[in-house]
């Protein structure tokens, strides 16, 4: 392993350990598990979009945002299958949640949540969606199921896909 890769591995392991030590014995763990369930396969975000669309207001925006979430999730799954990075296995940070695969990079939860924050933010409020994104990002590391870089790349990928979908749909941020 190259020196830079070793340094990154050490830094990421340190973040995993510090996050678990800080939040591991707190109500953040059950909250993180709930977020994990909500975000599995982007289902919670897609249901939110469907609910917004069903209100009859801003249907095009809700549909565009939902499409962004769906495409972002698909993009994350595709990248996972190409990169094939395995999830963290750190003695001090055993996984606290089950995962559907051993593939880690990027975090599909972070990807779909970033797409949801970008797409639904103008509709329901940027601050609550930013808070949801931050909570989801921390939860993936706290649960020990993602390296921090998996989460960061997922956020960038999700926001990028959502922005591209909005542009393709001819929409602008509200």
C-alpha cells in the first residue's frame, strides 16, 4: 500500500473509532438504525416524493426530485459494483446494522439522501433536508458500515445526479 493510501486508511479508521466512542452509547445509535431502515434502497425518500406529488402541488418538481433520488441511488449501486470496495472491518467498530451487500463505495444511503436534500429542499425547506443529510452521513459511519470517504463521495455523487436531473428537466432551484 502506498504511503498516501496508508495515511488515508489510518485517518478513516480514526474517524470511525472517534465517532463510535463519541456516540456509541447514546440515543444516536437507535436513531441511526432508523435512518438506515428509512434510507434502504432509497425507499423512504421515494415515498416522501410520492407523498409530495400526491398533494397535487408542485407535481413536476416532486417528480423531478424523485427521479433524481432514484437515478442517484442507481448510480451508487452501479459504482459499487465497479469499485467493489469492502465495508469497514475494524475491531473497535463492529457493524451495528445489517447490510444487503459487502460493497461499501460509495454509500448509497448518503447518495440518495444528498439527492433528496437537493431535490426536495426547495419544496420542504433546505434546512431540514440539510439536517437529514448530515444525520444520514454520520449514521453510516456511526453504525460502522461505511468508511467516511464512502459517505463523502456519496454526497457529491447524489447532489451531482440530482442537479443534472433538474437541469435536464428544465427546472431551476426555487
